[in-house]
């Protein structure tokens, strides 16, 4: 597989670079493809290193005959998922939703969107 084919496949995977207070540096990850990531003080350098790491993982997986995970961007989502919480949290959320004049679902959707 040539470099341009690897780069094209790598483009289908989300790459996230964010500041980590805990680590005191930028951390770059590619969820769904690789565990761990890269880190450093320069955000642009971390992103460049992350892109290179993603390409290397893809090359290794393909060379070893392992299938690549499906890109998240092509996955179809139903818009529904089940969330299990402690009963006390369920009660608090229901009370907050009631107080704001919303359904529990609507209140939780808004809270999740802010997160």
C-alpha cells in the first residue's frame, strides 16, 4: 500500500487534540482506532504527530492482515441510547426537568449537549 492510500484511509478517522490540565500539555487521540496517543506543548506539532501515528497504525494493521475499524463518520446512529444512572440521580434529574417545565428527555438532551 502506498503512502497516499494510507493517508486517504487515515483521513476517515477523527483526530482530537485538546489541552489536559492533568498532564499539563496537549494530548492527541484517535478514538476507535488506537489506544493512547501523543502529547506535547505545541498543539500543531501534537496534531502532526497524531496524524503520523494514525497512518502508522493503519499501515501495521493492514500489513498484519487485520481489518480496520469502520470510520465513525460513516456509522449510522439511531438517536437512541440507554443510560443507566443511580436512582438518586434519576430523581434529581426528573425534579430539575419538572422545575424547568421540560420532559426528562428534553432536559437531559440539553444537559448532554452542553457537556
